[in-house]
C-alpha cells in the first residue's frame, strides 16, 4: 500500500511539492482554488479533489502551501472538522507569531501540526542539497520524516513552532543583503565594462572567505566579546570609504554601503572601534529610535 498525502495549494511551490511526493511514489491528492492548475499533476497520476474537504479526507498527511495565512484559513476553516486526527504540515510563509496561532488553531480542531519553511525555489524542491526547515512537535516531524524528505533535506529546529519562520526570516535577510552586495559590486565593476559573468566567479570565491569569517565570528557573537585581532571596525570604516568613493565616481548608487557605514559608525560611537566587525551585532540588538 503506497503512503498517501494531500497537497492544498498548487501555485509554483505547491505544484513542486506535489510533484516531489509523486516522484517518491506517494498516492497524492491535490486541491487548488483555481482548479485548472491541477491538470499537469493529474496527468502524472495525482487525484484532483473537488473541495479542500474532499482533499483532506483522502490522506492522513495534509501539506498546505498557499500565499499567506489568510489564504490558509480561508481554505481550511470551512472544513476544519474533517481535519481532526490528521497531520497538517504548513509550508505557507509567515511570521513566528502566525505559526504559534496556527498551533492553537490546530489544537482547537484536534489535529497534529508542524510548521515549515522551504529554503529553495520550486526548481530546487526534491533536491537533498536544499534545506526545508521544520519546527513544532518532534513526534510529528519524526512520524512524517519520509514525506518531508521528499521536499529536500529536512532540518528540525526545535519544539517552539515559530522557529522555522524565525530562521526563514533571518536567512532571507542574509540572502537579500548578500544579493544586494553582489549586485552593487556587479554595477561597480560593470561600470568599467566588466561583465557580471566575469565578476561573479570571483565574487563566489570571495564568499568562501566570508563564510570562514562568519564561522570564526559566531563564537564572538555568542560570547559578547569581539577581539579585533584580524581587522577592527575603525579599519573597516576607512575601507568602506574606498567603496563609496569608487562607486560615487562611477555614478553607482551608494545607499546600501552608506547604510552599512552608518551602522559601523554607530558601533564605533558605542566604543567598538577597536573591536571586530562582529561587534555590529551590539547596535543591532539595541536599535536606535528613528531620528
Ligand atoms: P503562487 O502565487 O504561485 O501560489 C499561491 C497559491 O496560493 C495558489 O495556489 C493560490 O491559488 C493560493 N491562494 C492565494 N490566495 C488564496 C485564497 N484566498 N484562497 C485560496 N487559495 C489562495 O505562490 P508560491 O507557490 O510561489 O508560494 C506559496 C507559498 O510558498 C508562499 O507562502 C511563499 O512565500 C512560499 N514560498 C515560495 C517560494 C518560491 O520560490 N516560490 C520559496 C519559499 C517559500 P490560485 O492558484 O487559485 O490563485
């Protein structure tokens, strides 16, 4: 008997999740508000349910991936009674607080709940190289691990249901800052007609150095002590001026590096000039009220 799973929401991501379950031999039932989106999955052997209630009834495991929590409750609330005894794995993006509310909602309806965050694009779903973050009841994670592993490498972060969303937010912040730094560099170097395809392999090698520095600084962040043995905030402030100058001279927008410099200067003003760059975490932990 093949294991069964239901997927609610067949946008780009839900479609990829359902396809990954089909790839792993699951008997997959799907439902989407816009029914036509189920067609490619039905062609691959999925069953398209006419309503969320019918979809939920078909499997012990229900995976939901819709736009946001409003959409999630719009889909689930009308037939919530049918969810009793089922497991809901919610891969809809949201805040840690929304995950906590969802746990209370699930308890009220007698179902098991696990919160998750997919750390890849739909193309990456199904690859063991990609992380899928989970938080909530450990027993629920363990019981459904084979299905969760169909989506990527499942990482259990802890019993607090908000942890997956919390990590997701932090990791997206890292992605946006990194992408913005890379694009700023591409604009700067590109102003001298150097293509991004030449700059990018060098940038990627540099990322390896950056990750080494992160690894070394993590213990400084945890200890709250930031010995500036390798490079100090004062030195970085002088160095960022070279970036600002080079970019300004070439007409490249400097709002991002200006923001970074301002953060470094706040750290220096708080006495961290001789400390390592890891000391910036101190000004981030004590945000200043807007001027
Ligand atoms: P899409 O826009 O492709 O799909 C959105 C889905 O939500 C569709 O199934 C849509 O139904 C459904 N939906 C929206 N509003 C409602 C509603 N009121 N009632 C019922 N269903 C509704 O988005 P994605 O698939 O890309 O994203 C889905 C979730 O996955 C989001 O939370 C997103 O943040 C998360 N995610 C996406 C990633 C990505 O790379 N795409 C990466 C990681 C997480 P319909 O087809 O009828 O419009």
